[in-house]
């Protein structure tokens, strides 16, 4: 995406999703479940997951795979990343249902 395409738009970066020192649930589950290795892809994976979970409270495996399909993990940690995103959905929305 070119910077010109987001001119005059709000941009949320990985630093912007935490609440002070409290990590976003997606950040927490990525860490808890060992879904990051070198960390190069991690910000994009997390931001895509946050966007997905805002639109879809109960994403399927296919939804999650589609969500992160634009980001390459050179460490090939896809299985743990997908699992962490699914866990984040549960963390975010199951507690809200109870
Ligand atoms: S964790 Fe290394 S590129 Fe994804």
C-alpha cells in the first residue's frame, strides 16, 4: 500500500493496539502460545488478526488462513499463529458471552 493511499486516514500500528502496558489479547495469545519466532512477521500477523476479530467473533480456520495469507512467515510458524488467533477469539468473545 502506498502512503498516498492512506493520506488523511488514521493508521494503527502494532504499538497502538496495546492498552498502555497491557497487551491486546491477540498479542497475549501470540506470546503465550509461542506463535512468534524471529518476530519479523509478527506485527502484520497481529494487526491482521485484530482486524479479523473485529469483523468476525468466531472465525473458522479458513477465515484465519485467509486473514493472514498476505503475510509471509519465513520461520514457517503458521500452525501456532493460526492457533493463537483462534485462542484470541475465544479470549475476547467467550468471556463477553458469559
Ligand atoms: S516469526 Fe519469523 S518470519 Fe514469522
